[in-house]
């Protein structure tokens, strides 16, 4: 299986008055063709910056080092014009905030048509003018195809949906529309950024349902801190902390038997079993400017070794799992 | 501690005279006849999705929102009949913990000033005493007193929530009404805040009303759980063994989603296109077990087994 | 006060304040500064020279002297009108925003009516009726400038009232008066200041317009009045730019300076704007 996406040693820095913020520090990851990779991490771990860097939207940050290979092509040296072709067409993003990602002035049908125009013209987003007319027939066929992938059949309900304005839809429906828009572009890689920040259980269930259907036909990256979301949508999972991937492997394996102390904490913290005390630690947010020496987690790590304070751990892998932790240095190699 | 009877809160949506031709005024029954008791020292959990009326309930109980009908009694006294010093005392004893610490903390003031406010309002202590008390309370929520100089915008989500918690605690309340205290926070932080909340409850002997859409959290932390749907309580039972013993179809639906059961009756657009003034059970349109009676008569909340209340015709 | 701190940091405001300071000083020390007495009649229509920096007008009065003394009138009218308009506006805005209900509807209705009527024609009309005089001018212009302040203040009051932290204060047991003092007022003050500055600018412009049309006070020789005479007594036709250009420039400069200051004061009230300006 070839790698659709391969990120090597990615370093992204932000210059601020307070100092240089090291948002990504040597990220290595791979997404095989047809696979779905989940990225778990909390705010500040660098997952958003990673995502933006894939699309060259990381400004004012800068990519200091590393390569981003999409089907073998390195995206890092590309200029803006070339990146515009990549965005939306090769890599499509389903954004986080479904409430504001759609333009309230146009109907759903019109906005979806815009996506099709982009795809057909092979042009960049800047060259498109949204037409105020209703979508044409060939457009409708595409819409039907895409929505049925999401489990929403053709019929009067779909017609009504296409004629609606974003504010008339529920959160779940808007999320579906955003996913549909991304699908219409027929991307090689689909990225969903925190798709279940929707508060409602019902909305979450609908969204996960949609994403699960997509798994079959698309290469995906799902970014989330929610275990349920990752469980439902991913084949492999990578856990990020302090701008690095600190653990990765097959989803079931990592979720059931996390190795890295941080992974264990992250996963265990979400457990709510009556009678068991909550596993809460006083984890203060990592200072990305004054990066601790050695392993970034060592100050909060319950299992820290002396060397953790001085030496950043390398990546220790077995056949399909990886841990960046000194505790596993002797086991693997 | 609390005795709520037949609480109703309706919102009337009035359109301007021209629009009224197409859209007649209609009533949104945010809270539609809720009754329950909260014992002293108990953790009472309320599970509800958006649209269930849980936030309106919280605000009404805090008397931040007016009542359309029913009563709320605190230690035997009618909350909405209170005035002046009695009302002030009530506010001191019953404090909220809201979800969005972003908006509950004034971004212009620094933390010390924000925390000073409750003490100033109730004229507690002098400058030195207040500073001391604020410092102590900050310690209790695991923040160092140096945080007094910072502004809310400089703090992380978890830190802001802790400041909000500290503010609620400064008046030594007897009751905390927490509406979604942890949603929007990262999992580690959320667990931290929840653990903090529970620890404080133990230490100070508080009564807590925990309102959330997060089943797992509510079932973990509460002594008794009530499930709200569209302004009504559909089930009320002990939290221990709640999952196994629940009866109401909506509760089963929520639990099914929680456990991702494949055959859970998936409800498409649950909260859309429903007429508010329809009689009968509010869940009838989505319920797989509905009977004829369900369309016409709203089922009352009745005791199906000791301590276990359900509002469902089919369950009888 | 934080204002002075901010002014120091903000170059725009600094520039504006500097300009305004020059004019203010000129106004205060007018009689001392002027090399000539503006009332004395020299030879008419003289070109600029060392003796008469801006020449003389049609009856031989030194134009530069008039300019300097005119600063007093123009600034005074502007400031007094600003004070009047903003006071009324704030009162109306606070009351409407805080009380809501029927009072709010009534006040806003009144505000809207005045807002809708075109300002300058109304001012001209009333001015003709009322007659010339500095106080009349202040009153008349103040009449049309208060509504925009009222509206702005009211919105701010409403938005603060509905904000989460005001509600939290209520949950803590705060009274209306407390919330007004501690939360609403501090949020409204910067806005009042910004509005005041802008109102002064608008008032100066309107006064100049009124005077230019001959409706100002002929005894109080403001810049607008100078323009009026320049026009009426042949300054334009004879292309005596040293007569009509300076007053116009002064008006423009003052308004510009006031706008700069208002920008920085406004940003003070909104931290988001502040960051954008700093960049």
C-alpha cells in the first residue's frame, strides 16, 4: 500500500513578541491510501498547526524544516498559486465550526455548486464567482450521488435542503452539508477537523455515521480529542503532545493498550466508572516558547526516568506501532 | 433543600404586525411542568440535550429568569416571593457554575477585581480580609494567588473555569447549580474540573445540581438522575444502576447512542419541525413504542418502582 | 488615567493631540500672539507681507489676527456643542438602555425622528428662526447631534446588560445600581469620550457651514465667518487665497486631529480594535 500522505520531520515555528513558539517539533506521520488516520491531542498540542501546514495556511507561522509528501510530491516548496490547486482539490478540509463555515447569503445548492465549479474549472477559489442561479441538472446528479453516500436519499427532502439557507438548518445538517461540499471536490485526502465539537448527542451520532460511510471510499484524517469519534472513524491513531507525535499504531491496539504515559492519562481521563476515582492530574499547558529540555512531558510524567529531563526521546517502533518514550527504549530499538 | 412543583417557563415569540400574517405568535414551552425535589447534600443530575430546557431550568431556579407558572421553594420558602435581604441571602446561598467562562468573566477586569466583586456586593470584610479570602479560595481551586493580577484573556479554558468556580465559592454557598461546567474543555482539563467540583462538594458539604448533556459524567457523579426532554422530565431514578434499569424510550435511546448500539432507533432530525402546542407526549413522533393514548394525553411522571419515576404510557 | 497611557503609546492620537494642542494654545493666548489687533483697520486687500502675514480683508483688518482670534470662537462653539449634545445623548441612551420598556420605545422614537431629518437643512431652518448668536448656534447644532450618541450609548448599554458577566453579577446578588456603576459605566465611558470628540468635530463643521451661509454670529468672528466674508466680499473672485484658504485649512486640520484622537479612544474601549491598530 502506498502512502498517500507522508510528513517527515516537520517543524513549524511562530515568531511572537514573547519568543519563538515551537508549534510543531519534528512531526512524522503516514497515511496510507484508503486508510483513515486519527490524530488525538488536546489544545496546544500542535494538531491544528499541523493541519494548516498541510494546506500552507499556517501563516504567520513558518515551516522551518521538514517535508510534506502528497503522493510523492513535496508540498513545502510550492508557491501560493500551486497550493491553490492543491487546496480543496487534492486535500479537502471539513472545517470545525459548522455554524460559521457556510455563507449565510447563499443557499446550500448554490454553495455546493461553487464546489463543483472549482473542481471542473480546475481553478482556484479566487477565480470563482458564485452564480445566483439555481444549480443545473448535472450538478443535481452529483449532489444526489454525494448525499446518498452520506445516507441521505434523493427526494423532496433533498430538494428542500438544496433550497435552504444555512441558518434554516440544524447543526447536524450543516455538518453534513460541509462534508458533502468536501466530497464534491473529489479530493485525494479528506481531513475532518474536530468534527464532533457539536454539543448535541444526536448531532454527534449523525456526524459519526456520515464519517463512517466515508471511510470506505476515502483516505481520511480525523482530528479529535474525543475517544468515541476516533473509535468510530479511524483505522490508525496518532497521539500528539508538545508538537510531536508521541505514539501511533492501529486504533484498537493503541486505545486498548496505550504505551506512552501521556496517552494513558489522556485515555483514562475520559473514563467515568462509578465508584472509581477520576484520574485527574494537574497538567498545566505546555509552554511552547520555553520548551523544557528533554522530553516535553517529563515534568508531568508519573513514570519519568532521570534521562527524560535531558534527552528528548527518539521514536521507537515495532512493526506497526511507535512510541516516543524512553521507557520503551530497551524493548524496541 | 429544593422543592420544585409544576415549573413552567414559556417564551412568547411575537412577530411585528406585518409578519404576523404568515407567522402567528407562538409559544415556546421551554420548561413545561417540572416537579422534583433536591435533598440537602445530594448531587442531583439532570441529563438533557440542547432544546430540552435544562439551561432555562437552571436560570429560573437561580431566579435569573422569570417564572410563567409553578413554584420553586428553597428550604421551604418560595424563591419568587423573596425580596430585598431575603433575596440577597438566597443569591449568596445558591450559586451558579456556568458553561462558558469566556462570557461570565469580564475581560476588562483582572482576576483579583472579578473575585472581589461578590465580597463587595455583600459587604464582607475589609480590604485585607478580602484579599486573604480570595487567596485562599484560589488555592482551593489549585490556582496560585499570583493569578489575581492576570486578565481572563490570558488564561486557558480550564483556568478560566476555575476562576469562575472560585467566584461562586467565595460567598460560601450551600448549593451549586452547574450548567455544563465542563463542555468545551479538553478531556484532561474537563476531568480535572469535575474532580475539583466533586472534591469541593465533599469538603464543604454542598448540594450540587449537575446539568449536562454528557451522560457518562452525570451518571458518574450524581446520586439521582433526571432526564429532560423538551421541557419535561421523562425519567427520574437513582444513578446507581441507572443504565440497566431505565425504562423510558428516550432514555434508552440516549443510552443506546452512548454505547453505540447498532440497532438503536436512529432518530432523524429529532428537534426539527415539531409543533409546540401539540397535546400528548412530546416524544411521540420519535418513539418506537407509541400507543394511541400517547398522541392525545401527556403521560404524567409516576412512580413505577420505589424511587423510580417515568412519564410514559407504554411503561405502565 | 489609562487614556494618557494609551495616548503615549499610540502615535495617531499623539499627532492628533499635538495639532489640537497648538490650536488650543492659540485660542487661549490669542490676544498675546497676534502681531496685530484684528479690529484695527489697515489698508484693505493687502497681500501677505511681514507686517500682515496673511494680508488684510476688504475693510483692512489683519487676516492672520482674525484667524488666531477666530480659533477661540470655533473651538469654543465646537466644545460647548459637544458637551451639550453628548450630555443629552448619554442621558437618553442610558435611560433607554437601562429602563427598556415603554420609556425606551418613546425615547428611541424621538431619537429616530431627529436622526431622520437631514441635519444641515434643519439647523439652517431653526437658525434662521432663532437668530444669530453664539449660544443660539450651540443650542441649534446640539439639537441635531445628540441622537447618534444616544443610539450608540444605548446599544452599548444593552450589550453589556446582556453579557454573561453582568448576569453573573446578578446571580451574585448585585442590584441594578451596582451593575450600572461597576459594569455598564466603565464600558460606556470610553465610548462617551470617543463620541464627544467626534461630536465636537461635527459641531465645528456645522458651525462653519452655518457661518459661511451668513447665519452665524457676525460679532463672533469664527473661521466659518471668515469664509463667509471672504466669499461675500470678493475674496474668492479676486483669488485672494490667503484669505479663504487658511480658515478652511484650520477647520480641516482641527477635524482631522479630532478624528485621530477619537480613533485611539475608541480602540481603548474595544480590546480587539486596539490590537488591530497596534499592528
